[in-house]
C-alpha cells in the first residue's frame, strides 16, 4: 500500500476550507481581531506566537473559545526568541530578537554551524512552550514561512514527530489564481510565487514520505496585508475543489495607532472575515469551513 494526500470530506460532504489567523499572541489588538473573526466570522483556526507579549492573553482566549483550532507559529525571524541572548548570541541581538531580514536569517542558518545549533535549541524551546500551555497542537507553520527553509524544515519534521504533530502548512499553488485577481506588485508576486512553488514541492515530498498532512493549496502570501472582501470572493468562486487554507492577519477595528502602523491592512482583513457576502459564498460553494483536523491521508494500492 502507498499513501496519497487527499482531503477528508467534512460532515456535510464538502471540501475542507481552513481559514487561519496568523500572529495570535503578538498583541492584544491582534488577539481581539482573531477572536472576533472566529466568533462572528469565518475564521476557524489560528497560529500562536509563543514568545510574544500577548501570548498568555492568547492562550486564555483560546481556552475560552474551544472551537478555535490553535497551532504553533514558529518565529525565527522578525520577533522575539524564547531563550535569552546569552544562549543564542549568534542569531539574536542584545534585546533577544531575531533579525528582521528573512534573507539574512536564511543565509545564516544555512552556512553557520553555530547558528544551526542555536536554531535547534530555540525551535525546541518554542515547541516546549506551546506544549506547556495545555492546548493541543492543531498544526505548525512559520512566521514569514521561514519554517520551509531546508535547514529548518528537516528539524521541524523531527520535532513534530517527537511532539506528536502531523499537520504542517506548505505554501504552494497560489500564484496563478492570485495574479488573475490582483496584479498589483506583479514583479514581487512573480518572484515569491515561483520561489515558494519550488520550495513547496520539496517540502511536500518530505511530508509525504513521513505521512504528514497539509492543505493542497494555501492562499495569503501574495496578498498579505490586503486579503480584502473582493479578493476573497474571487478566490472562493475560482478555487479548485481541493483542501485549501486561506490565512490572514486580522486586527481589531479599534486598534491603536502603533498596531495600525505595523499592520495597516489588519482591519480590512478583519472586515473581510466578518463579511456576510463571504460566508454566503462559502455556503454556496463546494467548500465547508474546517480545521486541519479535517485533513486525512487516503491509502491506495
């Protein structure tokens, strides 16, 4: 027998559509946006940044909303480390923060043996922190998708197996439809779309050999910060009927100016996730709102 990835049907016999809010725990404004999108909108899932300032608040909210699936949002760039700078002198600054450059981080993790050793310790720390919350792991993904970096991904798989996690986000297959719907920043979208399609195929092969689960397509990278209502309506109308994840970065509508500066599209994305038009479009499609728990591996001869 061999295994192939296929989407399990939801109870209403439709294709699973995961709607995820990234950066849970980053700030109270982010937490509020994610919880509102879950309670009043279409958001089914979220990814927790265990090292950030509002992580404890996020965990409390997660327990108050048991229908919200929560995964680990692995942060190895653009954020705080869990371990102190004294234990990670190569990959963090004096404040205990990673570099803000995904490119710089990726090069360092690939070429520096010392950086890789520190990286492994920090990854384990974040898995430990998530496990200590008492929340079940829904899935694992990464901030700026750096978890798909070849050095990081191999270690990620090892840790997932150790902690009993079988679901990982793989960003791939977004570019063609995304460019039909919105061609702004075309050059950047072509570059990132191509890079992640190639990297995604490599990650998929790794996961298939270990019988991990992932959505067939993931939308959000090329429209990050502008997952607006019209764009989502276009996606839902045109997406292939295969297991799909849509992710966004919702922010509370009354967020303070500092939060808005960091995530100016957050309130727009929250409004889209709360849209009655979006919910109706999903109801009339071949999709049904789901979580990573609705994905399965089908055995075939």
